[in-house]
């Protein structure tokens, strides 16, 4: 989502980062796969790095008239249309590769297109590991809700009860952090952060160092006033998980989320290594805008806002688990699904997920990778995408282009859509622009809040 859709962590990308996902997510759930700042601070944006996941745009109303007939049966004719649509988007936008997973009562579809390694010309495959950017926020939010179920955290408590040092923390609730309504300045929109990350993609950041980039700026708006996709919120929630859970964020996610959800191929990395076999990821979030292999870039800058790694099958399973609340209480799931407007038509954002015209979930974007993982409960339908590029095409995240084309075929009354990112005049059309390049930070379409750097390099880190 633009502001919400890129709810995913990503690497700095010039214009795109400025806008908030939703990361991203898109993300909207965002991101997506995750990205934006939507209603809140979309007016003008400072360089922003988004995690967005990627990136993602939630739908304006959680009830997008989905029904058991909302998704068409996956007949041979429909499958042929899907093949053609995916191949068309792939070729028209010079995307290296994508894996697509669709699960419906009327059939399943799991295919890969393109290549996983442009040098070796290795074909893309559904079994490859991939970074998912702001889709990670759905796991972090679930970890917080597990603590709520254990009686250790309350959503309407001030964050100062659990985490020290948050500016205005006595007036910002845990819920407002999860809903992207804290009003804090996003660290990924700080020029110094963006310059450090773009200059050295293997730089190792601590959570406190990340937050310090945002804390040196005044709040963007009073807590709860509006929506702004913001990676800082999910770094703070990561610190809450460690403080209250008594474990590292990675260990807690493994024990309290990945294992209960039976996600054997999902992990929280401690360095830049991707498990084998994996897809190589390609980005133009570089100092000069050239496309580079970002496969082993260190994801510490995204941490609990976008660092998770997984495979297609795990993400298919997770999309349903997340949207139906299988590993949390019904009461906590009800709180998660209380989505609010983001400022983007058809997209609303709840506690770590979005509703994008009836599709519930998130998107994400990292340098080199994008993801979308959504589920339509009434139709019992799942859609998951894993891409090995985050290079924008005419202002759109590639994950959004695919999700839009696919849902036009399988759910014509519930089409996944996120706003086009508009790059500033000084940035190349291919740059990942998610919002204005100057002024207050905005949520990026990838949900990770990508930054805009001086000059003409498309550097917009998202998550």
C-alpha cells in the first residue's frame, strides 16, 4: 500500500522511500511487500527508507464484499490467462523472476517465471528462499498479540510502560505503533541514515541506532491523529518483544510465531546470509542508480520491520494463519482486524496488516526483493508473490503490478491496487518514488518509507 501498503523493510530508494507504505507494505499491508504515509504526512516527504516491506495498500473498508463466489475457479482457461498475464508483466517491466502461489476452493496455482540468477540464467523456483521486507511486520505484530494473550502487554498501554526512551512515549500506545499512527518521525526518512545505508549496504545497525535517526526529529503529528507508514514503529515493537518476552526478537519469533504456525522454512536472520537455495535479488537502490546484486546485503537496518526470510509454501500458509488468527485468541484477532483509513481509496490498515479491497495481509520490499501475501477470508482464497527485484516501473512497485493483474483475473470484484508512486523531477523515472522528496516524511507505497537522496540516484530504502 502506498502509505500502508509497504509495510516492509527495504533498502533506500530515492523517491519511493519518501512516501510511506506500507513496508510497503505496501506493503500495504502497506506494505507490501509493503509503504506509506497516506493520510497523515503525505504532504511533503523527506528522504525515507522503507522496509516494506515492501510494500502494500489496505482497503478502505474491511468488508470489500467478498463472498464464496468472489474468486473464480482455476479452470484451464483461467490458468492460461494467468500464465499470459504474469509473463506480460514480467517482460514489459524487465523483471528477472517471480513465484506465484494461488490457493482457492476451485483449485491451486503455483508457478515460477523468469530467472533466479541473471548471471547463471538459473530458472526461478517456488522452493527458493527470499527476503520478504515489510511482510515481516505481520510476524512482529503477531508476536506482540501473543504477549497480549499471555497477559503481559495491553494494546492501550503507553509504550513507555515497556520501552524507555521513546519521545512522547507516555502518550503513544502500543496499538498506535502497530496501526502506524504514532506520529513519530521515521528513521528511514532521515538523510544521514539513508546516506549511511546506501554508502555501505553491509553496515550493521543496532535497533537503538536506527531509532536515534528518527528521534532527533520532532514528531510529525500528535499520536493517533492520522496514518503514516513508519518503520520506527516496528523497531520499537521489536524492543518491546525483547523486553517483555525475555528473549532476542529472533528467538521469540521462532518460539512464539514460526513454530506454532508450522513455518519450518521461515527465519529471522542475524547477518546478510540467505539460506540455500535462494534467489538472487536485484536493486537500483545504489549511489548511481545502477542495478546491482543485493542478495547478501545486511538486513539489520530493517530488523523487526522487515528482515524475515521464507519460502513460497510457508508464506502461503502464513497468509491464511495471519488473516484468520489461527495462533492468537479470537479477541486479539478482532483487535488486529480493526482497520482504519490510510488516505488511499480501497485500503485500510489495522494492527500490522491491511485490507486491500477485500484482500487481507501485507506486502514488502527490500533492496532486491518484494513480496505480497494476502488472504480473502470469505472466499477462502490465498495469493502470494515473491519477486527478486524491487526496481520500480513507471512509479509502481513490481509486486503491485503482478497482484493487480492477477486479481483482475481471479477476483474481478476485489482487485488489489495501490497508488502510483510519483518521482520528483530530479529523479529518474525508474527510481522508486513513493512520495514527495522533500518536506515531512511520508508513507511509501511499499510500506517502508523510502528515502529520497540528493541528486538523481534512485535510492529509496524500503521495508
